[in-house]
C-alpha cells in the first residue's frame, strides 16, 4: 500500500496545524487541523487521518472508488473541518468557494423564493460531495447548504478541485455519476409535491424514515434526522402549522406516537394506506 504525504495547503478556510508525531517513530506523522469558521466561537482539533487508512470511508462514499493516485492527490488538497449544527456551508446565489465532501453528519439542501419561503430539496448523507455543480460550472449555488448536526467535512478550494478532476479521469466519471444520481433523487423528491396531498407526502416521508418492522407490541421508531416541524414542512412543501396539525391528527388516530421531537409509528399498515405505499 502506498503512503501519501500531506503537502502544502490551499488558500480558503484557514486551518492551524499541530504536529503530534513522535520523534524517531516509524509511524507517519498525523497532523491535527483546526479550521477557523467565520463567526463561530471556538474551534476543534480534527485528526487529519490519511485517506488510505480512513475509518469513515465505506461503500457509497465518492472517495471509496478513487484510484491510489487520486486518493493521494486528494489528500494533499483537502482540509479536514468540523462544523457545528446550524452552520451554513454556502448560501443560495453565493459564488462557490469550493466543494465539501461530507464525512460525518447530515446537511440539508434548501431552495428559497424571493419572498423567503423555503423548501428542503434533499438531506445529504455521509459520502456525498456538496457544491460540486456550481464549482465546476463556475456559477452561483442553486441551493443553501446547512448542517443539521455536527459535521466533519473535507473542504477543497475551487481551483484546486477543478484541476484535480481534470488530472484524474476516474474521478471525473465518479463525479458525473454522483451528479446524475443527485438529479434523479431530486426529481423523485419533487414529483410528489405536485401530485399528492400534504397528508400523503408526510406519511410517505415518515415511512421512508422508519427503521423497519417493529417487535410485536412495540412501535416502530422513526429514523429522523432531528428536524423541526418547520424543516419537515419544507421537505413536504407545506407550512409548519399544517404539519403540526397532521401529526396531531395521526396521534389522535393512534397511527403515531409523538413525544416531543420523537415520532414512533404505532399503526404502520394505516400509515402505508395514507402514504399510498404497497
């Protein structure tokens, strides 16, 4: 297995690097990077683990399919950063600074009208790259990306990422493939907004989040990315008041069990009927 060396870092998000290597040790030095987030009080030290030994990478991660040469090159241009919940990585209509490869956590992509009304287009999961379309096209972002939990990301500055893709054809094909997948998922998410009622869309969303079949006599917990009623409303293209009212009705009908932010499915069969799911 080849060993990559972290080289000089690009301009952009400025990290501080501390050396935790042991003099005389045969083990490679693993630097610690502290990304300064504008407007945030306090920063975190993040172990910049070598890409080839990364314990976060798994099937489905864009970087999982990188060649050895591409993985080493990527390691020299990335910045490992940790962002708190509620941090806006980039805003709609903002010029792109670079791309963010999500390693841990979740990020929501939202679109806003000129009146300020928003809709959540997608929830980004680990392994995906964010902001790549605008970065490659050189055009403003179409979405706002905001963390909905603490997130670890690899940030790559715009010009360096474009050069990286140009130099590694295998990466170019993988990026195009992920863009095509995102386009398909967005169409799938938007189609119900014009063809189904809010109640049906909400039921389908809860079923998509459910954690499978519940044990006999127990409710099936909903796998929710810790979203507020306002954010859920943005996902189903409605208002917070409507979502809160529908959840209350489903609770009264004993379809759901709602306790604070936690939602559990009590009658999955009824919810499937409401969501038009076979």
